[in-house]
C-alpha cells in the first residue's frame, strides 16, 4: 500500500479530483436532506446497507472488495431519490475502508472509497432517472413497470462508472498492466452483482412500498445466499491463483537450474546467459513493452536461449584456440 506522497503526480491529481467532486456532491445531498426531510424510513434501509456492506468479499489479486449492499442502495434510490442513496454509499465506503484497513489507515484511500460511488450514483441518476423525468416512488406513486427502463439504465451506468473509477485507481499502482485487462479480469463479472441487486430491489418495491418485517424476511435470505455464493467463488479463485503462482515459481526454478548447468559447462563464456538476460529485458523495456507477463517471458527465454549447449561435448565447447 503506497502512501499518498509516493504516488505519481497523475495518480495524486486523479484521486484529488474524484475526492473533490464526490465531496461537493455529498455536501449538496446532505444540505438537501436537511432542508427537505423525507422521513426516517430510509434510515432503516441505510442501516441495513451499512450492515451488509461490512460483510465484504476480497477480490483476488487487486486491493478491492465487493458486497451485496447494492440491493438496499437501489431500494433507497427507487423510493426516496438520489440524496439518501448518496449519503448511504458514502458512509458505506467509510465503514468498509475502516474495516479493511484496521492497521494501515491511508486517508486518501478512505476518501476515494467514499467519493467514487457518490460520483457514480450522481452521474448515473442524472443520465437515467433525471433525464427521463422519473420521480422517486415515495413522491409520485407509479407502477413499477414505468421505472424499469430508468432502473436498468441506472444500474448499467452505476456499474460502469464505479468499476472504471476503481480500475483507474488500481492501474496507477499496477503499472505495466493494461487498464482494460484489469477491468475485464476483475470487474466485468461484478455486473451480475449489480443487476442481481436491481432485480431483488424491484421485487421488494413491487411487493411493498413500506419496509417492514415481512419485507425484510423476503430479502435478507436472498442476500445471505448471494454473499455466501460470492465468498465461496472468490475463495476458489484465490486458491486457483495461489496454485498458479506456485507452479510459476516451480517453472522458474527449473529454468534457473538449467541455466546454471549451461553456465557451469561452458567455461569460455561464463556469465553469458545472465548478460543476455539483462540486455534482453532492458531492450524490451526500452522498446515500450510494459506488460510484466511479457517481461517475465523474455527473462525465461533469455535463460533458455543456449539450451542446445547441454548436448554439445565439453571438449568442443572448451576447445582451446583463437577467439573469434
């Protein structure tokens, strides 16, 4: 985990911009809620969001987590509009950040985790519900079918904006890895979590506009099942990644052993393999290759380029004579 001062100028500018915009949106949302109270029912949904948000699942290979709290956020949005949803996701980001970073509290990460979903919700709302002039259901009761197009568009935009804001932040720490590769491998499949939450939110809002014990009895088991499914899946992915890392280490150890055998056999060009490896990697980086997987492949190839010497008798390799 890099401290803020160790980040590049581009990374600091990006984080600062997202935090500044998110803070402005959050401040306006709090002011509107204070000026125009909407009752306390949304506070129950907010509390459930924070509770479910504390049960997070670690995404393998990157510093990010997921939760099943999107359902409650979308219910708040459908019933009461963007302001309480914005406040809720900001508090959720704060709680998740403090929960994950119990030992190392990087302030800029906490602020970013609060601001990114705030920015995502506000922009997604403006481009879906506000653009199509769909009011919250608590203000203007309407059939749920009327809001479905807006909800589908909002869910898609919310997912894309939130995932790409986090992807860009991760890319500053994982230099040399394609941004599209980070998003595709770690965030694309999370769209199921967002659209699944939207589906459950629609069912609950259609079932009842009042949040009561019967409604919670309908939704909580579904969320528990979703959480356990995600946790099990992520555990399997993490085990698979760990096994792959072990196999890669074994593979590289084998190559290193072969390279040492070649170097020991050829007394004339001792150290040649390591020099070729250094030059090959340096040339690759100067040529613009940034993908670390490609760099490691070049390192391995450089170690193996003289593999044929193992089949050449030593009296030929070390034959005395004039150097050419």
